[in-house]
C-alpha cells in the first residue's frame, strides 16, 4: 500500500532527449509512416461511419413501422428499445465524426 507521503514516479519511463521531437519531425520516413497511419485510421473511421449510418437508417425505419402500428393507447417496449438503440448509435456516429473514436 502506498502512503500519502510516497514519492511520485513520473509516467514517462523514457528520459526526454533534447531535440528528439525535432529530429522525429525532420525525419521523412517517420513523417511518411505517421501520415500513412493517419490516412489508414481516417479510411477506417469513414467505413465505420458508413456502416453506422446505414444501421441508423434501418433502425429509424423499424421505429417508424412500430409507431405506425401503435395507437394513442399503446406504446410498445419495442418502440422504447429501438429509440434507445438509435440514440446510442447516433451518439457514436457523432463522436466518430468529431474524431473521438
């Protein structure tokens, strides 16, 4: 158990080398690798967004069908569950669009 007076261990386990970040920015191979990785992540995010929006459309269509079958005296649990699914998926799509995977 660590007491309140225990010394804090720095999170970075590697010592900071002066100029290391600058060399990394200046290295064309590293820059290209970083660019390729970012491009691949963006493509994957775009694919995920397409799948999620297709699913949103499907869920919204199902929700409309459930609502059309109901009347003012009945509200199916399926309608509530479907609306919850839509809400969660819409939030996920929004976060992905912002870049918060």
